[in-house]
């Protein structure tokens, strides 16, 4: 498998999941500005949107979209329940993270070209979304009954808060969740690899 990623981007959830599932892949960095891979190839030839994560499977299939890639890697493991209500809850959380948090909140806040009005519109919806998580996590350790790919994705997205005006401290259960997951070995290893790459890329 080959994972096309950019440091600390949403593709970090895939790195965490590969580690949790004890699966290996070749990691190929994509420069988000030039859209060139570290091999010097034009990433848009693989994914016309130029978005990470993109995964090339051992069978040569090209997969895009976090929710699909995470579940592909976690197939057959407890990281992604594939039947019953737990499967439906997993879809619920992956959709919530991908739409309400990733694209709805953090993408405009992190986009240097987004106008202030766009950022403040996104912020208008932040508290209600974060309260949903606060309420859910105040009674549980993970989004589902045990660590799943949804936690890998949620951690990755909430990790961006420190680069934005989103403050997680008024949400004690959510804040504790992030601090707890930061100590999880797979997440520690992912951050140890990707943070230096991110800092180098930022110059
Ligand atoms: N819908 C896609 C979104 C992926 C996405 O937004 N990736 C970001 C990094 S977190 C990206 O590659 N951004 C580069 C760009 O917008 O040019 C998914 O869920 O995988």
C-alpha cells in the first residue's frame, strides 16, 4: 500500500489507523502548495482534487476520502465495527467529524485565503458542535465503546485547534479526551513523525 499524506493533515488519521491495525504502507509526502509528491510526481494525476489522504492499495486501487480509507484499512478489526448499531454509530461519527468539524469548522479557519466573514460564520457554529462532543465524551472514554477509526480522525481534527481560534478548554471532557489520546502510543508515534515534517515544511 502507498499512503499519500501531508504532515499533520487529516491523513494523519490513516497513519494512526495503520499503526493500530499493525499494517504497513509506504508513506509518500505531498507538498500541499506545489501538489508534487516527494518522488517529484504530479499528485493531481492520481487525485484530481489534490487532496490527502489518497491510498493506493496492493491491488492498485486508488482510494480517496478519509471515512472510506480508514474503514478499508481497519477491515476485520475492532477499529471499525462492520455490523449492527455499532457500525451505524461509526458512520454517524465519521460523517459528523468530516462535515461538521473538518470541512464546516476547521477548513475555513485554517485557510489563509478565507475572508474574516467566512471564519466568523464557521465560528458561529463551533460551540454547538463542540457541546455535542462534550456531552457524549463526559460519560465515555471513546466515541464508540472502544478506540475506533473515528477517534483517530477526531483526534487529528481537534489537534488543529491549537493553530486556530478554537479553544477546547471550556469543554473539560473533550479537552481531557484530546490530552488522553495524545498519550496513546500510536498517536504519539504519528505526532513524532509528522510534527517535525510539518515544522520543516513551514520553514
Ligand atoms: N473530503 C476529503 C477531504 C480531504 C482534505 O480536505 N484534505 C486536506 C488536508 S486535511 C487537503 O488535502 N488539502 C489540500 C488542499 O485543499 O489543496 C476527505 O475526507 O478525505
